[in-house]
């Protein structure tokens, strides 16, 4: 009888163990937000609006993967929006001279190069990530205006729309790409030495270096990924609009960082997951979509979203502290 009780933990203990998982709590939070918004707007849970929200999740969701890698190392990348705008202009100009695939590869390479420069300045020369990426944000946006001649590039080939408007089993290819990207990122962070090193760098860089880990490479790599994925994300946006504007990606860094932090990542590094980030992206998109359906003025949406973010983070902190006791 005593052995049986030791072998099978009490239901209360099992429930607490399950609820301790951050992803479970984030799913519950997303469900509560969805229920509240569905009660406030009858159009929220319609099939067309659900597909609309999935479509809206793609661009921010792709950039958020790179931002998650950066934040896991204890860094920050404020340049993602401007890098997206610049690489979008590079893509638009390249499409005038070369086929679609090489043009996309050029834009992604440009984004990765910008991330490489930022990463080296931060981790090779010891500059502050906030300052470096803030400076890179200004440089990239300025170059976007210069290269575009301060006008949108609208002669994008219509064949680009195949990237977003084709479907597989009824699911848009851009949504499938987003899900595949998150699966790949989760597998990398969970099951590879590189993923474990990124967590180790964020938790204690000096201890990771003393253990013989290549801290420089795995500190710079997230910035390279962040820049490259910013270019990938804006490619999907350009494919939908058939236009590249130097203002593209404006304020993208705010939504992206918010999604990662709402998803449970610590800004101090070493804690977080891409699954949490994906849920955070969906939460951000649901909130914006719900506010639009309710006719909330865009001027008030920033205040509403900011308040919800702070309340969500405070609630998560309080619940975390209680569950971990």
C-alpha cells in the first residue's frame, strides 16, 4: 500500500507539475483572451477571421524566431524592423535584374551580413547590444530611403504571389513555412549542442566560456539569424503587396520583442522557448485583430496593447512565483 502511494504521485501534485510548465500557462492565457474577444465580437472566431489571423502571424512570427535566439543569449536586437525595410528594398531592386530565387537569396544574405556586423561589434568589441542595434536601426532605415529614392518599388513580378497564395491541403504556404520554421528552431534549441550552448551563454557567459564552449560563435549566430529572418519575413509581405516600401517594418521590433517576452523569455537571457514565442505571437495578433473588429481607434490600440502586455507579464510573474513554491 505504501509502495503504491510512492509510485503514483497525488493528482494535486501531478496537476501542479503540469501547470508549472510555462507553455501550458501561456496556452491557457491565449484561450482566455480568445474567449473574451469572441464574446466581444461575433466575427472573431469565424473561419475567415481565423485564417486572417494566421496570415497576420507570419511576418511577426518569423522575425520573432530570430529575436528569441538573441534574447536567449541575453541580448536585444532593435534593428529588425529597419533591416526588414532595407532588405525589402534590396529585394525590390534585385528583382529588376535577376530571377526571383537569386533575388531573395541576395536579400537574405544582406540581412545576415547586417546581423553579423551587429553581433561582432557587440561580442568581439564589447559594445552594448542596445546601442549597436539602435545605431544599426538608424543606418538601415536611412539606406532604405536612399536606395529606394524615397519612393515605393511597385514593379514586383506577379509570380511572387505564388509564395503566399498557394496552399497545401488547404493551408497557405506562408503559414506552413512559419510552422516548419518553429519546429526546426525548437529541435535545434532542444536537441543540439548549439542550442544548449545558446542557453548556457544566456545563463552564464563566463561559466560557458570556462567550460570550453565557443561563446563568441554562439553569441554572434543569433544576430545573423535575426537579420536573415527579417529579410525572409519581409519577402512574404512584399509577395502579398507586390510592393516594397522603405517604411516597411516600421515599429516591428516592438511587436516582436513583446511577443517573445509575453511568450515567457527572460530579457536577462537563459530562459524561454520558441513554443512560448509562437503562443506570444498569436496572443499579440489576437489582441490587434480583436481591437480592429471592435472598432477601437488605432491611436488607442497602442495604449490598450501596452496595458495588456504589462498585465499579462505581471500575472505570469505572480503565477510563476506561486507555482514554483
